[in-house]
């Protein structure tokens, strides 16, 4: 997550940054102005070599908070005395069990373990198996998918009513304990486990369903049952019996003290025989309770293989069995060794989870394709015009303070380190030693300041909080103090800067100097030493999920989340470089473990390159954020496609070459960006070009050259680095993963079948690197070498224009293009294929098969030739292609009948109808209100919510099938909502123009659905007030608003929700930028802090620019 940050003078307004666990910048600002700091008398600095950190909290510094921003005085308040001593783990999928961020009355928030989800209550553990995705938004704008927690049953014991506390945890499991007088319940659950393990004293074991269970097996101390379409099996000790009364299953356990419940890998279409077979397969492991889970890893430098071992320790509560049952995420399955998957699988927000039965451990083996501190200089021949231009860009950065214009906090200081490090390496590789030395010197000075806690110092220093076991840098930012957010994001930049300084000044990085202090900062985010209990083991990294989490508390209804996966990878790349330059292979190999594991997770869960993770109806090729229960095409700071997609592409460095592992995906990703943006990027162009260059650098370089003096540089970027990156990659081609090297600092590229080998040497002595195909490369000290270090000869002549472009074999979704070859004075290297004016592919020959087209659609194709010097011919004469109509299933389902409405309230009604039929199968039903689709469902009932009181509505339903055929709409049912209670129902559709008070806005007629008026002319500092809004006794956790924007490019802002005070903390927010026009309406959802009762609601509007940025039609809570 991120948030909108206030502008920094002398730079363009900061349109992004981290507020991971705090819902928006409004909340952050409120936190900072409240008296939430707990000043601790400053202890003497703790010396670490020549560096040091302080203990406690500086005067004016903030600490972690909970329960409406109350400073936490006892971080161990929600753990038992059995809980391990030392640091408190944070940033995990289960952290809300011990950190009650938003509500002290809640035992936990939703806990997304996969395949199961949980929620702890005072009477036990809620259990859910989410199998249906809820999709909101659009396929061309902000959109989300969530496998929401929907409780199937609650696991408990009779009479339980106690506050739960965390009793223990392991690398991917947690144990929660409830104690109620002489009764107690202890449950253990975790990632990948279909089982929940329980021990108890006192009352009978109970499983209380959300509906009456359907029992299909009961005997041999086990019961098989179905609730909400999900199959479960409960297992008691030998001699146990299970009984059913209403919605509750219970057992005395024949006097025993242990039991377990498993979700079975069956579906509603499974037979009872299938269910019984799954129960029998799981039964031998039901009483082998998982009591510990541990990861370990080992890197083989010769083979470039990272082997990770995931071990389960079990304790037999009955008998002497070993082994367990676990489910693998796709990133684990793809690299699996040492275990065999069964035919069983589970649904999850990450795609199918394949099941292993009867095993105690598995391994993954990943190939590490290397990182570099910087690409070798292969594109800038000395004395060339390009080299002169680059040197000017480098000097622009090096001639001024590289930290000027950045904030003093840990994030923006980090961004400055990242920018300076990249340019320093470029200066070194292009012979500009004065620029290199200036930048290295500036970084060394600033790092030394941060790595030293001087007496009385309250800024540019790290403070250790012994209660939490965390190192917080002050000034903090975006919740890195109050929520312990983003430490890996912030500190990763420091590590990259430290590695760069260490390359040119090894004495500074000695353990006796500042090296061990850098290691201490690393340990806060990723402590590798289990014996060092100052910090939790791998704080920010979810070991089983395979990626980082950004929110310290994770206390959202959707679980934890992470936005900028690429900044997490920046941390891992920094560890690899730091470990290599200091000779610390432990830190280096930790970095390689994090890097290889997370690279696979990003491919699967942020980019979905295998089309497994995202629901088909989601419609996006990427997400800006991964949530515990899903993902969203959105950010916390902007609705602009460039930023939604770009947040997972920055910083763009040679430590991020994983982004180029799948060049064909890059084309899909950027095609979506242009589709959603209505054209090429207009902000963050440099980030987009650098990503594009990993697949098609010549095109990206051409775009840079055409805009070099006019585009706005992303805050952590520089024109120097962008030019260097694009020009070098133009000659290198794409990443070649088939060859590795015996040093972690390497990369291999391929272009037109010719490989280029690169390796870095950060040490003071020359080395020789051996690649896996036998190629060797001599690398000078403190440099990056390439097997092709000579720039291509100057060539300014473009190829001739391709002729006789034609199309043949056109189908509903494809066509084949062909043309005659172009000629060139040096040689044609390929052809770019353009569709409707945009490059969609590069072909090496004179034919191209265009696929992924839409049926019954007309396209215009052209082709242009290019050579090795990136010269391009004129585009060919266009050829127009019209695809045929879709084949296959063209028969629509029958029209639904018997539509009725019942249970109508002031804000909702429940619709029901009879089933449609189809020649293949009905996939689902769309519900329309006033002719506009408001939702879809695979079922034959639907509850329409967010209705206005005393209002008439007309509803219809239509059926659809897998081929996209839709029936005619059903006959309408007319509904009039009731008057409702006094005041405003928070779950109704609250019209913005019905404000109780406002500042700076006005009303206008709207063209949105249902007509009426909207509120417009909204700019920074404006607000709307709504009195007497009733949220009721049920916690409301989501805010949705109908908004539109015609703001100019680069202008965006935040819509905040505040309660009872215009200046109070924000309980939720979303970002909004241009939606296509002031009457181009979108419904944008956002999470809010759980809210009940009656309040005055304020909508406040924040922007870094003075211009109007949003219109609002209505909003609602749910």
C-alpha cells in the first residue's frame, strides 16, 4: 500500500508513497499531529563498530498504535506466557491476532491462510473455505477480486467465552489459546494446511455451522459433513462419537483432549463416494498434529541453484504416525522436488493449490540468473554524441547534492540513495571518476550520519524499540513507526547505497567500521539468525506464501497486502550485492533465497503469467496490490494506469532483471496500460520505457529520444540512468535464462541468436567468471565486464520501407501478415508490427501471426523495418483486417423466469428466479437495475444492497454461458424500499448533493445512471459533511463511491472518510485521477476501519495540486 504524500518544494508533487497499513495519508497526518509519541529517556547509544543505534523512542517520535490510534504500551498484551521471548513478529498473515490495530474488541481480523481462512472470536475460531471470487470495478480501470471470508462454521468448546491469545508460532503456522476458568481451547493452523488442530480441556468440542450441516459420513470417530457447499471431516480420538443438533456438531471426544478438522479437496459436484475416499486418505494424518514448521536454504554457487527446504514437525496425539497433508502454492509446485503431488487440489486466491499427502517436508530448487549493480557500458563509445549526452546527464546529478529535494524521512532518503547509487556506477563505467567520487562521497557521509546515533540526536538515526524488537529510523514515514510498515522498502535503498560505497571504500564497510550496523538494519527487516532474538526471523517475508507483506499489523478484512513487489526485490538485490562486496555469504545467500522465491511469486501472483491466479472475469493482466484474499488493479495513491502498473516496476535497475524473464508478458502488460490509459504513458514514462526495454529496447529508446527534454522524471529516477539503460539494452536484446555463472553478479542477454555475457566484480582484485556453457570472462576490479564492450559503429541510415503487406487466413481471433523484405546498408535486424498505430510485436522474418484479436472487429496493421543501430524505416502501407464472428457456441441460454423480490428494507432487497437452460451450460446470471448491470452470481438468488430509502427500483435478470452468450432480460420486478429509520442509513446510497454542510463545492446535473445531480468543482481542501449517519450495530468495513474526473494528466488526489471531526483521522480512502471525463463515472471501493454506531461523516479531498480533480455522485458503506 501507499499513500499520497505532500509535495516537496523544488520537485514535482510526490504522487505516490507508502502508507501500507494506515489507510491513507490523512490518517498518517492525523497520527503525526496527535500526541501519540511515547518519549523514552534517551539511553546511551548502543555501539555497533563505529556506528550505533539508540534504544527507546526519540522525543517527538511515534510508536506503534492500536484501537483508534492509542499508543501500545504492552506489545505482549495479546500473547501468553508460553509465547517465545524476544521480538514480536509483525508483517505476517496472522499478525492481527496480537495487534488489534482498529478494534480492541476484536480477537483478530480475517486471517488468510490458504486454502482455509480464519477469524478468531471470544467463543472460538471461525473457519472458512473461500472458493468464489467477488469482482468489483472494471476490466479497463480500477478493479479488484477478493475471495472473501464467509464463515462455514465456528470451532470451539461448549461454554467458551474468553479473549484469545497467541500461544506460539512457527515459520508458517500460529497457535491461539482461549482460557475460560477450567476450560481451554488451543488451535493450530497455518499456510497450506487443510487441517485445523485442536486441544482442549473442559466442555465438549463443538463445530457450529453457519447453516445446518449435511452429514454424509459418521463413524469410526470421524464425521464427514457439508456446509455452504464445502466438505469437511472432523476427527476425534478412537472411541469418539459425533452428534448433530440443529447447526451444531459436538463430541465429548470419549473423554479425550484433542481433535482436528480438515477441509476436503472435493466440490459440490463430487459424489459421496469421492468425499468418503478423501476422508479416508486424510484420516491417517488427522492426529499427527503439526507442531513446528521450519524453512532452510542452501545456495550452490557453481550451479547457481537455490535449494529451499520446508519441513513440518508433527506430534502424534494418538498412535505413532508421522507425516501430514499440505497444499502447495503454484510457485512451490513449479519448482518442487522431494515430494509428489496428488490429484487433489484446492481453490485459492493464488490459483490452484496441489496437495501432497503423507509427507513431512518438500524442497524447491530455483535457478538464480543473477543481478548486477549496473549494466556494463556496451552502448556508449567514447567521444560519440550519445556518450557526450550521457556525460552531461551524469554531471547534472553529480554536480549538486544528490539528497537535495528529497524528504528527510527513511523512505525519501532511501529513494535518494537508490538514485545516487545507479548514477555512481554509471559514472564509474563511463570513466567519469570525478562524478563517481562525488556521489560515493555524498552517500558515505549521509550513511555515516544515519548509522550513528549521536547524543541528543532525534533525526537521521535508528532507534531500537525493545518491546517490539524493531529498529525504526527517524524521521519515519508512511507508518514505518506507528504501523511498522515497509521497513524492507525503506531500508533496501540504504543497503544498495551501502553496497555501492563498499565497492569503492571497503574500509567503511568493515564490521569494525559501519558494516555491522548495516547488518543490524538488514536484520530488522530480514533477520536470518534465529539465535538473535532482538528481531523476529524474516519479519517482512512470508516464508510459505513466497513474498513480502507490507503492513505491520495486517489487520484488514482482506488480510495483509503488498503493493510494490519490486521494492521488495530491491531489498533482496541489495542484500546480494552487500553480501558479495563484504564477503558475507550468509547475507548474500539470504538475498538469493528471497530473490528467487519472490521472483516466482511475482510472476504468478502480481503478473499471473500462467493465467492461473486471476479469475477470468477480473479482466486484468496485472495487479497493483496483492491482498491476502485476492488482488486489485489499484494503488493507495493513484488511479492512473501508469502508476497502478508502474508501482511493481520500480526502481528499474540491473538488480531487477527478473522483470525481463518473460518478454511476451511485457507486451501484454503494456498493451493493457495503453488500453486503460487511452494511449501511451503520460506520467512515469521512464519507468514504463525501462520495463518495455526488457522486451523491445529499440522502441523504448526511440520514445525516450523523442521526449528526452520534456518528460517528467520519476522521483527516484534520472535521465542519465534511463538513457544508459535503454541505449545499452538496445544492443543487448533480452535476458537469457538458459545460461548462468559461478558468481551471483552476472547476467546473460541474447539478440538475434548472439549471446552477451556480463559479470560484476565489486572487489579490489581482478577475477575470472565461468558461465555454465563454458564461456569465461575476465572482470577487472570494481567494474562490470561484458563479452561485447565495443559500441556498434555509427549507422544513421534507416532500412527501406517494407512493401506489399497482406493478410491471410483471418479467423475470429487471428490473422497472418506477410510482406516483402526491406534492405539496409548494414543489415535489417527485424520488423516491428503495429496494430492501430501501436507496436504489438517484433518479427525476425517477413511473416507474423497476430493472435488475441476480438471477433467481428476491424484492425489496421502496418510494418516497419529496423537495424542494429535502432534506425527505423517508414511504416508500410496499412492493411485493413476484419475478423470473423466468433465460432463455437453461439446459442444463448433461455431467459430466466419467475423473478421475485422479498425481504425488502430501506436499503436492500433479495431477488430470486427460476433456472435458465443452455445447450452447453449456464455459467451465471447478471442482475440489472434500471437496465444497468449491478452484479453477477452463479446462484439463483441475489441481494441488492446500497439502495436508497423510499425509492422505487426496477430489476431484471439475464443468464450467460461460458462463451459469453447472454439471454434476453427477464420480466422486471418492481421494488419500493421502505422509509427506513431516522437519519441516514450508511448502507444506503447516500447522494453527495444531499450534504448537511460543505466547503468549496457546487452541484450540477449528472448524466450518470438514475440522473439527478452530482457534486463537482472539488479541489484540495474541500469537504462534504453528512450528519446523523447510522452504521448500525454490524461493523461496516467497506466504503464505495461513484466518482468521475476529467482532470489533466498528472493531477490526482485522495477522497478520505473521517468521522465526527473534519480534522480527525481518516478511516479509509482511495485515490482518483482522470477517468475519461467529468461525467465518466466509476464506482471505486476502499477498505475502512470497522465502524458501528451513528456519526457525522466528512468526505475530505486532498491533492498536491490546486486544480479540481473529482466529481462525486453518491457513496455507501457495507
